[in-house]
C-alpha cells in the first residue's frame, strides 16, 4: 500500500515538473520546492543518523576513551552557526580557514598530479613509430596539434596574426568548437535519457502499460 | 510573414510535444536496433569478468535522483555482474541521496517479480553458518542449501550480506574517506548501514583496505568521480572505472586517454552497452532498462537531427543570416 502511494506521489510530481513545458503553474512550483526541501531533509537525516549520532554524540555521551578529542571538531563545526549573529560572525572564519587549509594541503599535490601532470604526460605521445597502426598515428597527430592549437587560441600576450599565432588560433577555435559540439551532442543524449527514465516510470511503474 | 519566418517562429511547445510522442511510441513498437558495445565499456566488463571470488570491488553510487535515469542502470548492471560472479562488493555513496539510490538499485536486483533477481540473505539469517567457521563463498552456499533453502526457478542466485555485499553508505567529505580507507576501510565505516560490524564480515577479512581492492566503479552524476582518481588511483594505484552521465562523458574521456581509468560508461548508451554484454553472456535473461530505452533514444535523436536541419534550412533560405535579428516574437 505504501509503495502504491509512493508511486502515485512520484507520478503526480513528475507530471507537475513536466507541466512547466506548457507554462509555469502552481503544481510545478510546489514540485520544485518539494524536491529541494525533501533532498535537504533527507540529507540532514542521513548525516545525523550515520555521522553525528554514531561518530560524535554517542561516543561523548557514553564517555568512550578519548572521546573528549571529538569536542574540538564539534566546537569548530558549531562555530559555523555564529554566521547568523553579526557580533560574533568573525568566529565562523576559523572552521572555514581550517577546512580551506587542510583541503589545500591534502588535495593540491594529488590534484596536481591527477589532473595536470598526468594529462601533460598523456599529451606527450610519439606521432609516429615503426609498426604503429595508421589510425593511432592520425589520432596522435590530431591530438597533439589540436592541443597546441587550442592552447595558442588562449595565448593572449601576442596578437593572433601571422602563420603561427594567426593560423594556430584559427585551428584552435575549430578544435574548441568540435569539442563543444561533442559535448552538446552528449548533453542532448543525456536530457533525452532523463525523459526516457521518467516515461519508463510513468508507463511502467505507475500505469503498468510497460513490463 | 514568410513560411521560413513562420517556421522559425514556431511555438516551442509543439517541439516538446513531438519529442514527447517520439519518446513514448517506440516503447510500444520496438525497432530492436543493435547496440554495439564500445571499447571503453568492454574494458570494464572484461576487467570484472577476470576477477574471482577472492577479489573485491567498490561500487560508488555517487549520484542523486536527478541523474538516476542514466546512472542507475550502470550501477545495477555492474552489481548484477559482480553478484553473478560472486565478487564481493562494497557499496558507498558520495552524497546522502546516493545511499538511497544504492538501496533502490539493490531493491531492483532483489525484486522477485523480475526475470533476473537475486535472493538477498540477511546477515543474521546465515549466522549459524558463520558460527561453524565457514567463510568461503562456495562453502557458505553449500551449507545454506544443506540447511533446506532452495532457490526459486527464476532466481539467479543468493547474495549473502557480509560475504557478497556490504552496504557502507554515505559519509561526508568523501575524498577524505577515500584517503582513510587506503589505510583501513573499517576506520571509516566500522559498521554497514544496518549496524553490522564490518570487522566480523568475511569479505572484510580478505580486503581490509583499499589497497586490497581490485576495482572501484563510480557511477557519478557530478565531479565526485574525480575524487576516486585523485585519492584512490593516484595515491595508492587503485584501478578505477567511471560510469558518468552523457553530459559529463566528454569531460572525462581524457582520463581514458591518460590511462587513469580502465574504462568509462557514458550515459544511457554506456549502461545499455554493459547490459548487452550481460545479456550476451547469459548473466541476465532479459534486457535491462537502458537497453530498452535505446530504441527510444535513437528515434528521439533522429527527430532532433531532422528539426535541426529544418531550422537551418529555414534560417538560410529565409535569408536571416544576413539580418541582425529575427522578426516575430523570438
């Protein structure tokens, strides 16, 4: 019974969201607000039951060995709330500073390696080697020249004129446009997929027309 | 107003209606167009195919309901593959809503009305087998059947909680959780979401940290997947595979090029390709949701291409490329 009610609620709000395609209406506004509200509420409930309660409140209440150390992050976390009181709002900067500092310290070296150095390394490929299949050769040439051309387009310290900067930036913009085109194509596919998912739900789980 | 101008001034709601019809009709008249798995999806499939019961994988449900239509079939397909091969799976979530998504995926796989369901055996239900000291997968199943349990005709197999699956759930600042798990999984998740101790689970005994894990598949609707690369792959060399939404796919192909991921499922198509492989090898009896949706996707794409061509014809034939702005309402 509860499942049936859930399916009906989901179906009504799915239609509510899609009713925006016709025009803005109260059911759409209600659905939109409920999505945000329920997501936040669910997040708070999960965070409380799985993080705050077992990892902070229970160890302190039961007097677990060394639990007093948890008071430090707990107090730091509570300092965020001082944002709402103008007189002591400056205290909220301490947890932010801690998070930013720790985040940078932990994340920067690994992010640099994962997203910059590895990508640089992957761009440094031989254009041709004996025995290399022709499609790989073409792919490598396109990738290396395309990367260089796109970088030239974003080099603004020199005017985009002449055979190197002029032609390079023109090729660069074509490469960038091809990239945008591929992304747009995938985006269309993604949006249609989301619609298909909802139609499968409406026709299958709700109306039982589809198996 | 010329015909070209009328075409460009068409109320967009007619286009929405056409797309809607194009996305409904093919469900009732399936074309059965073939789906050819791409190399990046085959790479993930083959990798899991080569794992055994002694290995273990992580599956991250790192998405929320907004992208579930694309990400959910990927997660379900990978879980089905792992369950079929009795590969232990740790399930995590980057966000709180992801935990709910993981629960829904498991619900789908264990739904008795499905052609391809697995019977979920709760942790407490096979306590007597553990008490006998039996922890290997084959031994557990043998003892379970010997205890009088029989598998339904349309069921694929058993999924033993604590041996085949551990639902670890969500923790905040998940990138730090990944770092922590590189030393010990139990240090971050002492229990699963049901409150069962991880250290008592047979699957944990052989895989105590991420260093003992053979693959992390992240089904992601955000940049969460990069955390697995940054803190898993680069820190300890954990093999990672992506299941990302179509919108994200082009951004993450670079990680294939650099060899940082073993493969990638991009959008509904990626999920459908994985389902095709499962169907081919008999791991499922009927096509999954993504597979069924691809016919619809193809028709919708053809319609969109047709409309784009039509719009361009009207634009150029009407000479609007020579004018500063279009007439009419828009």
